[in-house]
């Protein structure tokens, strides 16, 4: 079978109806949604599959729902693809049978990528991302202003490189928090921090020849303002069984892959993964570097799991020579 690497989407890829085509077409995908509904029950205010398929969009877009929803939809797509490819078995056998050389996921998608590589079970991953989404929502809500509006946010900078993004943050930060948060692709960087600093950055960006757009997000993800969420996640990860991945998995924090000797610092592979997942909440996501590393180190077909086609679009900016096959629907 042709060598592959798998790309797993992150928050922002959610849309009402996601995963429904896979649910209808694939018994394997359907089983994933049933397992998610059983595990989460009604704790999100309804069945996860019902919110994926029918919304409402306002609830699906909230961080505590969108994260487990995207994770479940991506894994359902993966299980459906394995059946199409004629590959069977548990995660390790499936990875080997499908000839997957590496997996990578954007922010939340890193959990999907780790699950695919056998680092933890579907159910354990689902519990982690559900807790992560809730903790991030709580951290953002705690920063709301007196009038109830968000006290933190994120701004996309179009045309910026890392040095320019850092310069802009340093220039307008003042006594607030403002840091580069997502290095998505060349010329596409997101900064994150206090809402006042985000507004100053949006105003100052034009003078640097950059285009700035405030993002519709709950708060300042991948910034020091997410430390309360990171602390909550660290406690949960201590009790989660983690195995060394069967194939290389990209680390958003380092830009390389998990479990490399030079990155372990005396830790086991499992504890190194735990540390990086905690750090990921307060440190920038180096997605462009992840993609550059994976595409050059593991040349193979690229496949993007549902929902959406966001990562294929970013790859066109990162490496035009890599064509990504998307699987938003069967």
C-alpha cells in the first residue's frame, strides 16, 4: 500500500452536519459516534452526535463542544477510511496495514494524531479533549470584562513572518499579555492575549504592512492566559495511560516529533508527551514547522481527516508540491 501521512484538523474546522456522511455510509464510523455518545452521555447538554449533525451552530462552536466533536468526527473518518482501504486491526495493526509513516494534528488535532498512533485509547482521548475544551472555556470566561464581553482574544496577521509578529507583540503589549500563538503557514500567524492588546495590535499592524483580523474565538488560546487550563489538563494527564506511539507523531510545541531522544530530558516517552500537551496550551503551535518536517522526513501521500479542508489549504502555502487528499465526506 502507498505510504501515507495523516493530517488531523483542529478547532475551527467544526460545522453543523460534520461527520454525518461518514455516519450514514460507514458502520465503522457509526460505531465511533455511538461510542462517543455512550462515553459523554448528556454532559455537554445533549448527545454529541446530534450536535455534530444538527447543531445548533452556536453550541457546536463553543470550545467545550467543538473539541470533542472534532476529535470524534476525525476518528470516525479514520475508521471509515481504514475499511475503505481494506485495513483491519487495532491501532498498531491499522497504522502498519495502511502504511502510515507519520501523523500530525493542529492543536486539538494533536490528540487525534496521538490516538491514531496508539498513544491512548479513543475513550481516553475523548475524555482528555472534553476536559481540555471545558478548561479552556472556563479560563476564557474567567477573564470576561465587567460588561460580559471577552477579556482576551486572538488576531490573525496576514503577511507576517515570525520576527514581525514578535516585533508587533513587543511594540504594543504594554502591561498586558500578547504573544505569537499559531505559526500556521508562511505569511499566516496568529497572536493571542488580552483584548486591549489585541485591539492595539490590530490598529498597529497596518503600519507594518500587515493585514490584521480579529478571530471569533472564546479567548487567548496558546498564551500564558491559558495557564489555569494547563494546570487542569496536567492533573488529568497524570491519570491517563499513555503508550509510546507506533509511528512518529508531530509535536506542536517543538515543531518536530514526540519521543525524540534529544527532547526527552530524562523523561519517559509517555511523560514527555504529557509535558508537551500541557505546554501546548500556553505556547505557540508550530504547524508550518510540523508540516515541513513531516513532508521532508516522511515523503508520502498526504490525507486530511474530516471535518473540513483547512489543513489542505495551509499545506498549499507551506509546500505547494504536497497535494493533500481531503476526506470530509466518504
